[in-house]
C-alpha cells in the first residue's frame, strides 16, 4: 500500500509541475518565461480548465502526502515497552555525598 502511495505521489508531483509550467500568465506569455508579477496586481479572470486541474492536483498531492505520513508512522511504531526505572539518589551518590544532601 505504501509503495502504491509513493508511486502515486511521484506521478501527481510530475503532473503538478507540468500543469504549473503550462499556466498562461497575464502578459500572454507562459509562466515559465515570466509575466508572474503582472498576474499578482492584475484583475482576477475566471478560472480556466488548466487552473482547475492544478487545484485538483494540489488537493490530491496534499491528501496522498497525509496518507503516506499516516501509514508510514503506523508501520514503524513498536508496541509500548516499559521503560527502566530511574535509580534513586542513594544508589547513585557515594556515601560522602549522601550525608551532605540530608
């Protein structure tokens, strides 16, 4: 299951990079070559199909990442083991030090 999720994550990541690079900026040039700053200050146009696909890929990437985190943690956690008991000060301190602390 975890291997399938990793493969899906890589595929979604590659598609996401391609979708972002194919976005057309406001300057009528591809975002790869510039025009990004104009889109920040310009009016918001209706979302194109490529933008909707990009948002969907972002959501899928996020969900698959959370699933990978959940399944990888649940496979690594060992059953709870009892921790060793801490030694008392009488066991650790030499005889001369014990008289000082009392």
